[in-house]
C-alpha cells in the first residue's frame, strides 16, 4: 500500500464473492449511508460510439427512484427491444423500492418494522431476502463497521443534522441498544427473519443502490442485453463496453483540496464489467460546537465521523463498491484489513484531519493501473 499527500491512480473483476452456504445467520452492528461522493461523475460518449454501429441501437432513460435519479444506458437490436427492456428494468427498480424503502410507510420493510413481534419469524419477499443476506455478509466481513440494523442510529443522527444539536446521551444509548445484527436471525432458504429485540430497524443505505444496480444488470443480461451502463445515484456499474470501444468513458473529478470547493483534477476511467462508487462528506455534513461531523455515522460513537473524507472504490459488483467506499471512510488507514481475500477491489482514500491542512492519501496497489488502462 502507498501513503502520500496528493495525486491519483486504479484494476479488475472476480466472481461474485457471496458464499452459497445458506443457513441461519446471526448478525451484528452499524452503518451510516452516503449518497453522492466528493467527486462528480459524468459519462461521455463519442458520436462514433453512438451512431457508427449498424446492428445496434443506443437507448438512454432516467427516472427518479430511491431518492435519486437512476439512469440506464444500453445497446439493443432495435428501438422496440430497447423500449421493452428499459420498461421492465425500471419496473424492477420500482419493485425493489417498494420492498426496501424505509421512508415509505407502505413498503414491505416498513410494514415489517411496524408489525413484527420479538422472537417470531417473519416471512419476506425474494427482493428483501437478497438485501438482508448481502447485509449480513457485509456485517461479518467488516466486523460491524457496516450494520443493516443501524436504522435507529441513522434516524437519530438525521435529527441532529436538522437541529444542529448532538443527541441527548439517554436517547443515544437507547438507540444503540436497538442496533446489532447479532440480534437478528435469518433463514435464507425460507426467506424469513427473526428480530430478538423490540423496535429494531433495518436501513438499506450503504448497499441498497449498488445492489439494485447489480440486480438490474442481471435482468438486462437475462434479456440478452450485453452492453449497458447503470448510474444509480453515482454508483456506476458497466457490463460490456459500447460496440467498438474499450470501455464506457467515465470522468471522475477528484478534488485536489478537501477544503476548497471547485478545485478538482479530472480523471478518465474506461469502465467495463466493473463498478465504481464514491463516498464522502464534502456536502453532507453538520457543524456542531465548532466540530464538523459527516452524515456517515461512526458505530463506536453513534455520531457522524469527524473531519473531511473521500473514498473511491472499484469492484466487480456495485454493492461491493458501494459498501467498501463507505467502510473506507469509517475504517481509515486500516481499510486493507477489512477487505476479504475473495473480494478483488481497488480503492483511493483521501482524508483531511481536523488538526491538519494536508490531504492524507492511501491507495491500493492496483489503483494507479486503472487510471491509465481501465478494465483489462
């Protein structure tokens, strides 16, 4: 690993690292969510990529879902196929939102929160079971740095961000008592869950948008679509590149300063069969009593992470990029110790401690190769 104080550079995929040994899984600890990172992601195509292929038809659609704009770009055989596949893909996204949303009182997740009794098994849909299974896998990998049950802490911190006041100590302790994946049991084969404490809350933030992108990409492949790019609120997932191209051109605007807005270094990435996600608190933060707190909740304190941060992760699956971009912020310099050997990913982490004016930088060994070559 390398540690420097300025400048950039990233590598390639693996099979899905989720193990198939299905059994009841005890879970445990926290997570705080990120939407947009500290860089702006824009996707550009050359005119020859769009119009120079006789046997392909380019299509592009954007819809507001999951609290953000989700964009799907693809190549199909003709306009009719493109319209049909885009329609079914966005139908799938609506179904996922109706299952996972903790903001919608009518969603499957909200109904479970409102009606479960501690110790009783609750059945769930396939969509929600996939989310829970991935969430518990993430919890085990990260030793609790990510926790699907962190809803009470995240809800409490949202109030602090609105009011510019830290949570009362008794409220914080009460919320932390309801958090911990060790207090749930999950039966993947039976698609059912058991909560062992009252008023627990699952929060899909940190893996939800990335997982949604993965599921939609699987759907596109089942429909015979080989060339696609999905942008789920800044979490990008690519399959095969546009016909005749090496990859989907993605421009990352990486800040050269974590203190001054607008000072960026544009970096071109050629993305194929891979995902990229970023996490940070340049815009989502709160200043309380002179201390800058992130919207990303620290599990050890129940409060937002202090300081300024940005992380970018490239991984074979969007949910993995989503997950480890956030875990990098929480773990800091020890992030390499949180990446399991079966997961192949690259990362860049930038941090500005409150007591320093320097940008500290950590990157994986393969990060720089990505900046020059993209997918290999």
